[in-house]
C-alpha cells in the first residue's frame, strides 16, 4: 500500500503545516501594515483628508478585533482550513478590490470590513490552533516561528509596496498585493490537514480533542489563569500599539530625523522575529508563565530608555530600546497559546485565544489614544512612558500567578 505523502519523508508533516501558516501570516500581516504607504497617494488623487482615511483604518481595527472570537468559534466548528481559506479570499478581494476604489464608502466596505474580517480569519487564530493540534513536543518553537511571520511581513512589505507604488502606481499596487494574497489559497486547500493521521479517531480530518469537553468562555472566566492571560494581552496591546503609533513622532519631536526614526522602528520589527522564536523555544524548555513574565518584564525595563533619549538625544539608547522592546513584540503569543491548550484543552483553544486577542485590540486602542491625550496635555511623552512601563510590570507580576496544569 502506498504511503501518504506526509509520511514518506523523514520530516514531520507538522512542519509543512508550520510552513503554510508562516506564508499566510506573512502575507496577511504584510498587506495590513502596507496600507500606511497607500494613504498619501490616495489622498492626493481622490481629494480625501487624513481624518477620513484614518477613520476607515480605525474601522478596520475594530472589525478585526471583534471578529476574532468568531474566528475561533468557526475554527472549532468548520476547521482551520475552511476558516483560513475563507479569510484568504476576503483578504484578496478586500485589498485587491481597492484597485477600483471611487469613494470613501467603497474603501470602508472593502478595507474596513472585508479586509478586516479576512485578516481575523486568515491569521493567528486558525494557525495557532493548527500548530497546537500537530505538535505535542516542540509546540512553543513551532508557534514562535509562525508568530514571527507577523513582524517579518511588516518589515518586508512596507518598503516593497512603497517601491511598487513608485514604479506602477497605487491602484496597480493594490491589485498586485491582492493577487499575492490569493497565491496561498490553493496551498491551504491542498496541504492543510486538521490533525495528524490517526489522532482522536484515526482519520486525518478527525476533530482533535473530540474526546474532551470544550471549556466554555464562562467557565474560563471563573479561573485566575484566564484573567491573568487577558491582563497580559491587554498590556501587550496597550504598550505595543502605543509604541507603533507614537515612536516615530516622539523621535521626530526631539530632533531625530524621520529616516532615523523609521530605521529604529524597522529594527524593532526585525527584533520581533527573533523574540517570537526565542519565546517559543523558551516556553518549550521551561515554564510558560515564566516566559510571559520575562517578556513583560523586559518591556517594562525598556520603556524608561526613551526618557533617557529625551535628555540626551542618544541614538544608541534609541536603538537599544528598539532591540529590547522589539524582542518582546508579539512574543507572548506562543507561551499564551501553550498555556491555553494545556489548561483548557484543544477544543477550547481557538475560541479562548480569540477572546484574548480581542482584549489585545482593546488595549491597543486605549494605549494609542491615551498616548496622544497625554502628549497633547503635557507636550511630552514622559508620563506616557511611565504609564506603559507600569502596565508592563503588572503584566509580568500577574503572569507569575498562573497555574498551567489542566483543570479537571
């Protein structure tokens, strides 16, 4: 009898799952981050103001956030492959369809809604569930590699798309990115398998964890561990979105050139690739809650460096901040998914991670807004840096109280 192709070689098919997940997350996160370079040329041709386009970008963030619990529920019901494929179609149509954008309402429908839902469905929720199903040993490293695709996409897509716009125009670049998104669709449909062959019932498409009862959100809310993870994700969004939005304006405001500030942010994103993989590896060989405490603790220690930059204008300190903070950028994903899987079971992983990611988005909105509010009120980011450092320290402390053992 001919062996299935995923068993013919020495490599575990789980790493094929990781490779497809990396490709999808890389493309989706890259396209999402590249929207920023379309803003100026769109405004110039269509006569829109910055507030209008920013409002659509905010709509995208809201849609992306509120649909993540739904993505987890659908992943449990219909499988990760179906959710990823559907999300990929929405991402390709939502972004590529902007080639024909004539009005703000069209932009809101395609980028704000279709693309927002697509990013939620074709991103970290279904991929994290897939990796959790395929890996017992080495799950943290596998999750970390997939998560690292997100900052990698952000780092690479922005300059590439900027060059495309200069060479071919912004409408053509929207279409090109949309086509690139669609490339992953046949690979998802052909290569993604929900579970290892023989797992939980003996078939490759069997629902993993089928022998266990799902742990509901209501039940999870009755545990300290879930609240601690939610606090950590809120803190993560609160601090990383603050930095993502305000780092460049902060640097420019104290006399650092825009090019240098942008380079510092690029260093931060690149460090996130290394940090995500390192956090996954650390969560495999040691305590996952310890990994979370280290991540949030490093974040708390890095933020005061920006106060020193204000007084000295020292670029070494700015780049040191970018390296240390960037190392923690989205690094909490792998240990968090590992804790959710271990404590609440596979059937609950997608839904609960979806709710945790929603708290991340809420924290991101709060951090972005409060950072601007503090700056407008005081003319300085110093108080904002202190607030962010304190929040990160809280995240580190509550993480230490998590019990990782499964309930029941």
